[in-house]
């Protein structure tokens, strides 16, 4: 009797409470993606600049970043997460996931940023230097705005990709949308409803990024 | 005064300037003519240290341009430069294009910079375009914008690198007229150009470049109408 009751509870259908559970998981996705995208973009811009700064940095940093771009994210996550306990430093899934996603994002953004800097014609930069602007004034007031406008769509692509790829952090046990959906599907056996809701959550998280960048692009049509 | 003394410039193993001697006095207009690849642009870039030199010396108003202790950003305030590509800053309006450097480099207030920009833009005939974005303008207008942008720094010298070469033929005139205006104002100018009649009519002297050396230099009328060296004669007969 009692074992039946608990079984029924365990395999119960989708409930309102589960929506809260998914919302909380969406918060997990949002948190780790926001950290990865913001910190990763910051470092990505620095790396992108370094890639253009000298041949030497371009070669060394370039090949390091290539590793992060080409090794599948899931392998990076598992390697990193399992490496620390070996050297006696346990690390929690959130920290490990954030760090790996930051590296991954910055490697992708670095290429975008390099492209942005290179999109500014050398002659335009000579023109600003010939006006007496310093290297950093040229960077800040000419290269940054002109380059940003050129590569904003590419950056948005990276950001949206990272948001979706953050689902892979679920393999470490971090509670985000994908992991929450798996837990609920196992319990409710209602994959269709749950995956639809999860899809909506992902869309809601992506929408501000795509909407904002589209708006900026429109405003920046040079006219 | 701009003085080049035995200036040598190399790109790797390629010797581009092979001992250039040239001095330009205040108020003088010098045109540089010569075949493509003879080093005309490179010489201009060396004068405001956009390029390094490997030998010789360039002195502007007593300052050794390529000395390590020279403050290049300070030096460049005094030397305006306009390029073949007009290089408008596409994200800024015409007014902002001109006001940017006075604000950043000269530390002018927003109001002062605006005032300076308006004045220079009116001078080159763009007074009605202040709030337009440059990509909306013709090449000739953008090139005049580039001239106004350089003039806004109130330079003592202006360097022009084939400023009409990328323009449609019907737009060349308005830019050359702007250069004439500057010459009438008494501006000291070095003008790299393919416009031979402009060189003859507007400049005081003309220098003919050939493979990294000044093959011949002299008063404009005389060098264009009656060149002494065979190579100069050859070049002029081809471009005319
Ligand atoms: N950054 C560079 N690196 C290597 N070689 C260069 C560079 N800039 C110019 N050169 C070479 O130096 C030589 C002189 O070039 P420069 O642009 O000064 O010629 P120019 O007289 O201005 O020709 P044009 O009439 O085509 O503008 C050319 O052979 C050119 O290929
Ligand atoms: Mg040239």
C-alpha cells in the first residue's frame, strides 16, 4: 500500500511546482551564461587585441586559443572537473563549469575581436594617428566603435551559442535547464511538455541578446 | 621648416628611399610627381613618423622627428595629412569627425571644438552638411571633410598624398580648388599628385621622384615645361 503511494507520487504528472523548478534551473542557465559571456567577452577582447598586437603573441596565444576552440566543450568540462580532485583540490560543478565556459567564450570572442580590429582599414588608423591621437585614443574612439559595428552580429552569434552550449555543464551535475528537464522527464514521463517549456525558457533567455543587437545594428546603419 | 637630410628608408631588403634631401620653407608649396612605387607616399609617412627611417635625418622646426625623445603626438598636431582614401570616421557625423581630434588632442571643450569644426567645414564648403553622416556624401565631399579635419588642428604644414586619385573625374576639381584655397591662405604644403597642371600652376617648386631618389627639382613652371633630365622628360611626356 504505502510503497504504491510513494510510487504514484514519484511518477506523478507535470505539476505547477515543476514550473518553479524549471524557472530556478533557467536561473542557473542564465547565471552561468551571463558570467561566461560577460567575463569571456572581456578577456576575448583583450586576447583579440593581443592577436593583432604582434606576430609573437599572434602565434603563441593563437595556438592556445585554437585548443579551446577545437576541443569539444564537453571534453574540456570533464577534463577540467576531474583534474582538480586528482591534485587534491576538489572543485564544485558551478566553478568548474564557469571557468571552462569563460575560456571557451574568450577563445571564440578573441577571433571576433581580432576580426573587428582588422576590419578597420590601416589608412583610417593612420589618419587618426596623423591627427595626433595616441595609440589608445585611436583604439578607443576609432577602432572600437568602427570594429564593433562590423562584428556585432558575429559576437551575438557567439553569445547565443554559449547560452545554448551552457547546457553541457549539466554533465558535471550543475542544475540548469537541460539537467532539470532530464530530472523531470524521468519522473513524469512527459518529455513533450517539459521540453517545450524548456525550449521557451531558452528562447526567453536568447531574445534580449538577439533583439538588442538587432536594434543596435539598425541604429548604427550609417545614415 | 621641414628638412630631409639624406633620408634612407627600407622595407626589409627593399630600399624605398635612397638618400632624399629636401627642404620646405614656411609658406612654400611643393608638388611631388613620379611613377608609381617611386617612394612618394613613403616619404610623406616618414615626415610625420607614421613610418620609421633607417638613415639620415628629418627635422621639422628644429625638432628631430625620428629622435627617440620626440613626442610624436605633439609633433603631429603641427603636420596635417590627407590621404588618397578619404578615411572619414563612419560612425561620426561630419561635425564630429572634425571636432574629435581638437577635443582629444588639443583638450578643447565641446563648444570650442564645435566652433572650430564649423569654421573649417564652412571654409571647405561643407557648412550645410554638419549633421550628415559621411557615408552619405560624395567622394569629393568626403575628401574635403578630410581636409577640414586636418585643418581643425591648426597645423603649420599640410601633407597631401594623391588626394584626388580615388575620385571620379568630375569631383577632382572641387578638391583641387580647396587645395588652391589653402595655398592662397599661405599654408605650407607638400602635395604628392598626378595632376601635372595643378603642380605647375599652384606649386612654387616641383620635385620629380624616380626609384627612391629626387631625380630633378626646380621651380614649377620650369620643371614641368622645360625639364632638364631625360627621365623627367620621359615621365612628363607619358602623363601628358
Ligand atoms: N608597408 C610596406 N611594406 C613593404 N613595402 C612597402 C610598404 N609600403 C610601401 N612599400 C613599397 O615601397 C615602394 C614605394 O611605395 P610608395 O607607396 O611610397 O610609392 P608611391 O610613389 O607613393 O607610389 P603610388 O604612386 O603608387 O602611390 C613600393 O615598391 C611599395 O611596394
Ligand atoms: Mg603613393
